[in-house]
């Protein structure tokens, strides 16, 4: 030790953890002062840190405060196991050593020389805390539903400052993440969250997503990886073999499906009605026309959901009636419309015709008739034609209300002095309210008047009115007979003339002439046969015999040659043929 001109004692003594190697202490006449004071420092949790404090010219008590709380005046700082004072107290060295810094050490520190009323600078000790291993929700295998939006979430908690989070997909950085952070309950550490929006597809299944976190306390960072398992309801394809069949044939439905996770069941239905006996991936049925319009459905399920696929069968079938035409009754002059609906496969052709005519009136479902007349009344046919398959038809009647229509032969016959009858048929709609026969000065609608009686009979054809004469007289053939009918639409009239018909004599003449002609024919044939005899023929002995008629008979010794016998047989056959013809 030596004294300088300022009466100051100087020591060159190296002190551990103190940056300056030399200290100077004033003499008793000088005031104490800090030659080293603590400064703000940053330390990573778990590391040790020293806050320097060197006071020159002071021999009294020195203490440290932490956020204003005195740590105590002893150098071993009882109660603070990781805290201690470092250096030579006689040399004024009172540095604070904090071993294995913790978050609780994050505070404001001050070195105080209480007896000299000295206080150092206030020093802020910041303790950095590295983030823990990041946690990805749902990991290590995250199950996602295909085509459903999802936020892949990574959390990094307990860091100070908050961790930065970066996403990678199969090593490629992802920029679309949404980052947020919140202060934890201790008021110092922070929790960070990063959400990576995804709309996963089937091809994403098996991809690796990595969440990497870092902060100044962990510059190398930490990371956690997860694998994406994209789950989806079954993908279904429904086919039918064969696609085109005739009604009554068998077809096979095949329901092909792929799913993640595995398929749990199949359900079949037709037209929305379950087919209870079907539960596998195929269905064999015998089809009818309904399979052309009612779809067959296959629903495949797994734990994620279900998929329903439907198909129709191209069933070829003949015409089937969907709506039958209804008979119509309309007044004359009004419009009429018939409708009939058919189905068939291949597509059918419709044709409307009227019975008694081949003219096609319409090819649509509806037949329109404008301002109908009584001639339009009748039966109409709606015909459906399915090419190469079949034909079907339905008949429907049109009744036209109008004035009576009377049908009668203009000339009718009767035999004089015998019973006679005149007829007229009223075939219109509505039925006649009254039918009257008028002739001479007689008018008769029903019942009997003298020799005349009116009878009325109703049939499918209409109302038949008959004027019956119990006995015809000569003057009856000179009259004109008028048949008149009434209904609410008007009247109708037919004029009839009665002509006299001949008696039975002409017929007797015809029969007599026929019988007489037959007799004459028979006589001629007999005469012709008798001429076949010859006066002489030659026998087998060379003797000539005579064949002659004596007393109207043939001699027994007359012989007939083979040639003459053949001629006779020919005449006999001719005679039989003629007799047979006359009898017919």
C-alpha cells in the first residue's frame, strides 16, 4: 500500500466476477461511492447470473432488494437458497449471485449501502423461458373428414417471450396459419396458438404436418409432427348388368364402394321402399316395368357417414295404361276432349281414331273436338304402339245431345188384307220424350186406335217405334206415314210409304215349273237309252243274232257285245248325274 497526493489508498487485487481489477478507497476525509453498479441483464432460465455491486470507502451493512423487498444483510442470504453475495466485503465487493435462474427471479434489483444512504441503479433482470414441446391437437394421427374444413391447431405454452410457430407440410413451409398469443396467469409467460386451415381431400391422407416453435431462449426450436388420416364416407358406384332387358328378365345390381374407415353395412331399396332380404354388395332380381320408373338404391355406411346411389333399369315393355279416357256427354256445338295416357319402352306412339274410320285424328295424349255435331257421336279408340314390343288400345264413347235422329226405310211393304207393320228408329241423345205416328187424319203416339197400334222398344241402338196394322186395307197403301220425335233440343221427322206386297201364287208357279222341267228331262234320258239297242250283233260262235223289239220287250236270245255294254253303262252314269242334279 502506498499513499498518493490525494491521500487515497489504492489496491490492485483481482476479485472474481468483478470486471474491474483495481479499486481505490478514499481516506476518511472522502465520501463512499459505487465503483460498480448492477445493470439490466437477460438470462435464460436455468443459467446463473451475477449482478455486480462494489462500494468504495464504505464498511457498513450492504443489502439487496428485489422488487423493493429486502433480501437481508447477511452475505449468505438465509431464506434465499440460490442467492448469495460474492467478493471481499473489506474491499467493498457485494455482488449478488443468482444460481440457476428461474422465472421467479425475473425482477428489479437494487444494491443499497444503508448506513451511507447509497442506492445503486435499479437493474432489471429478465429471465427467458423456452417453450415446451409443441402440442398438435389430435396427434400423433389426426383424423379428419374429407372435404370438411378443419383447423389444424398447434399450442406452445409457458414461454417467455411467446414462441413463434411455423407449420410445414411434408417439409414445405405453410404460410396460411393464423397466429395468436395470450398472457398466462403469472403475468410473465405467454401461450401461443397457431391454426392452419385445411380442407382435406382423400389424397391428403398420410401427409405429415410439422409444428415448429422457437423463441430467444430456444433459438434451435422444438417441433412436433403429426400424420393426417383423411376419413370419408363411402364412395359408391352402382351398376346393373345387363342395362337393357325385356320385362321378366333377371338383372344383377353391383354396389362397388371404397371407404375410410371400413364399410359397416349395405342397405337396398326400390322406389324408397327397403328391400329387407338384401344386405350385401349385390342384388339379383327379376324386373318388371316398375324398374323403369322406380330407381333401385344402394346405401353404404361407415362410422363417418353414408352414401346413397340410385339407378334405373332400361326395361323394355309393352304399352301400360296410366290414365283411362272417360266417356263424355256434351251438347251439340260444344267442345269435347278425351285424354288417355300410356307408358312403354321404347317410347311409344299414340293414335286416336274413330270406329269405322282409319283416319288418325291425333297423336297426342289428348283428342280435341271443336263444336261437335251429332255426326261426331260414336266410339273413339286411343291406341298405343311400342315398336317391336306390342300394341294396346282403349275405347271411349262420345254422346252428343241434340235433336232426334230418325232412321227408317222410305218404302216398307205389307200384304193386303193381312197384318202389316211400319218401323222408325230414334237413335239420338237424349232419348225422345215423345214419338208420334201421323197418317191421314190419325195421330197416334201409343196404345191402339182401331186397326192401328203403336209399340215402343228401347235397345242399344235407340228407341224403336212400330206402327202395327192388324189388317191392311187398300186405302192403307195410298197414305203417307210420318214418324216424328221430340226432345229438349228439337224435333226429327221421317216419311214412310207403305207398298203392297204380292200373294202366294207366284211362288207356286216357280215351284211347279221346277218340278215339271225335271220330269221332262228324265223322259228324254229314258228315250235315249232305248235307242242303244241294235238289230244284230256278232256272238263268240260266229253266229249272228238279231236284237229286235217284239211286243215292247227284248228277246232272251239277244246278246249284247262288250262295246254295246260299255255304251249302256255310260248312259246309265249320265242318267244318275242328271237325276242327282235335278234333285239338288
